[in-house]
C-alpha cells in the first residue's frame, strides 16, 4: 500500500490511483459496493471514462454474482487519454451485493470519471431502445 496514493473526491472529480515511484510493488484497488435489490436477476451496464499514464496493468471489473456469467472485466496497460469503458453483466438473483471497481498493478497512474451502473435488461431480454446483446 505504501507504494501507492489514492484520491477519492466527493465533488465529482475523477477518482485516481497512482504509484509513488516506478518500482511500485503489488497492486491496489478501488471498488464500490451497491445494494443489489434494484439489480438482482437483471442485466446491467457499467460505464465510465478512464485514462492512464505509464500503467503496467489496469483492470476494470463488475461482479454481479461471481460466476462466469456474473463477472466481467477488461484491462489495458500503458498510457491512454480519456477512453470510454463499458462492461455488461447479469446480476444473480441470489448474490447479496453488486460491486464494481478498478485495479492498478505494477505502477503508473489511472483515473476514473463518471462511473455508473444502468439497468439494461430484464428476464434475459433487453429493455426498449437497448441493443440485443445475445
């Protein structure tokens, strides 16, 4: 933990994780746990804008139940300007929470802006005006 710094503002500014030096060890994570009552048994979409600088490994993820169909992640390394991130998952009707987050491993910096979760489908069918993901 000592190799990293965090900024989690409450005013809507970007979240940030960064390494204190080029030889940062291990990895760190920021995550948000949501009350799943509105999402259980539904398909959701996580969206945000993200940027990185000299990041060895960044992973964005959503956990809606832990199983193969309820967990999804995407990642990158290096330097990226503001880039949209989008992850769709099914939230299990038995899972006691819904969680999303991002990790940074091996050094660098990563920013996350305007993270949100939206309901995109019910009962295996997309909501009106949503693309069919099947």
